[in-house]
C-alpha cells in the first residue's frame, strides 16, 4: 500500500470521522506511545543514577 502524502487543507474540507471507528484514534495514540517510550527511557536513566550513586568515578566515565 502506498502512503498518501499529507497536505494542508481548509478545516471546512475535512471529513468528520466517527469516534466508534478504531482507526480514527490512531493519529492520537501514536504520538502518545512515542512520548511514553521517551518518558520510560528518562525514568530508567534517573533510576540508574540513583541506584548506582555510590559507584566509583570510573563507572560514570564509561
């Protein structure tokens, strides 16, 4: 399937999508899942900083 390129259109020309269609929520869910992945990575980083705070300096230089 070939993806269509996005283009700017007037609001009045947009189609009204049903909220009952599971595919109509995909554009909303996709950025949220990316945000959650980034947040998880940051949380893991801070967890390792706190958990291994008593390690020697050479540990952090690596």
